[in-house]
C-alpha cells in the first residue's frame, strides 16, 4: 500500500466444542494458525499488526485501540464457542466505530443460515438444488425425490458431513436428520443430490468482483458417484482415504463456454448475497448447468486453502493476497492515503485439457505496484485494453 497500516488481526480461540463431534475441534482451531500466517503476510507489506485473540469477551480486548487508527482484519468465526454469534461480532466492531475487512453483519447472518441463503439465491434466479428443512418431527413431510444430501443448516467447514450424508430412502433420511438434531442441535438442510463436477470459485472485490482461476474437486478415483462429496474427513484429515481421493485441480480443465457459465453464476451469487472483499462460491455442474451449493463469506484464508491456491495460480503471493484484502476494505471505507487494489486481467499460457483439446484460460490477477516490482522481482504483463490499472 502507499503507507503501512495499523491492523488488528482479530480471531476467535476455541478450546472445546459444545456440540457436534470431538474431531470438529480440528476445524475450529485452524483459525489460530491462519492468524499467524496473515500477520506475517501483512508485515511483509510493511503493516503494523497486533493479534487480538477472542474467547468470551470481545469488547474488552478492543476498547484499548483507537478505531480511527486501526483497521480490523476480521478472522473471527465464532465467540463463546457459538458459530451463530458470528454476526454479533460485526455488531460490536461497528458499535465501537471500527472499520473491518470482509462481509457485514447481514451477509454473514444470511449465509450462515443455509436455507435462507438458498431462498435468496432462488429469488435472484440463481440455480440451486431443491431443498427442505427438517427436524425429526417434520421429516414425514418430504416432497423431494431420493437421493438426497443432508447437512446441518448452520455449520461450515464440512462439519456434520460424512459418507452417511447422502441418503437413498426414508429410513436413512430419518437417521441422518435425527443425528444432526441431537448432535448439532439444529435442523437439517436436505437437498436434492446434484451428481456432477464440483468447483470452488474464489471471488475478490466489491462493486466489480473478479473471478480467480477455477478449482475443481477431482473425484476420478471415487467410482461411486454418491460418494463424491467433500466430507469433514476429506477436508480435515490428511491421512484419510477421503482426503487423498479428493485433490483439487487448479486451474480446472474446462471449456471456455462452461467456464463462462460458472463464472457468471458465481459472480451473481456473490453480489446477490452481498459479499465484500473476498469469498468463495461452491458449485456443482449437472447437464452443463451450474448449481450453487454454498456461498462462503470470509472464507478460509489458510495458505493451502482454496482462495490462496486460486490466487497463487493467478500470479499472486500469499502476502499479496492478505494485502489485497486490506486494500479492498480500505477502498470501501474511502480511507485516505491508500493505494488502489491491484486487480487487473491477463491470460495464462494455454494448457492441455486432456482428450478434449487445448484451452486458453484467462484469469483475474493481482500484481504488485510498479514501485514494489524490484522487490518482488517479477515482470508485469501488459494491461488488457479497457481494464483500468
């Protein structure tokens, strides 16, 4: 940026889970490691950082900082071990007068309730799987056809998702709905199972969001189409068969026409749900129609997670990604002295797409300012006509 910024990296610390499975703690504690990585990345760009861990109290740790001097890099996903309080965190930021990265209270609330999010997507004409919300006492009102996919209505990070999440009959459906109700204390979101390719789409920006290179979950080593899901083990247990058989492929090998459809749906979903600065849209494609599975505001920023991976393919370092999130937030708030975000467009070299041919894969990229080019030591491609740099 033009100047070093004073940044509070605010993150939640979870030491035990109050509901769900004991192994869910792995996902909850990941944020501690992400905070360290983000701090180092921001310091690389000359920012002053302070880590602010949050457990049961949010007001106290923040009151000692002047909101006119500090910007919050928000990594808080829960407080008091309760995910549903995530929007409350934003309320405190705003009440204290802090500016912050990422999505606002309303967006987090809408996306956290997956049923509400799907209703909003439907209202905007965005394809998403047909669904019903069930408790153990309403499951007999099913009007969806099997197979179905069952997951908690208000969890993320694949929590509550296992090989049992895909059900083929009423008995299995009742079992899984009851499991979610008793273990996670919430209704079960039950969706039509979309059989097809699955993509994670990273989106950066605000008024004119840009799509990073598409990432596809590679299911080719899983013969059973109903086992082709991203379960908790597939996401969090590196030694598991589920993890080893669901590697990401980025950039995804897709035709230009399918790529354009996926990008269009992802961008529309991002804007419809009101995401800010960055996020991820998960999509499945059936019969060349992209269906939105989930819209993830403030998505995982781990160095080895989807957003960093896709941005890296676009030519951006992890430090650049963290800095760009700050730039995008600063521009939203019209903070003086901040350089513009580095979003431009350029093309990667064409690569083989297997037996289907060779495709040129255009991507959105983040590049350093000319004044920092000698430090980064990489060439700046020529700007594409019509794109402001």
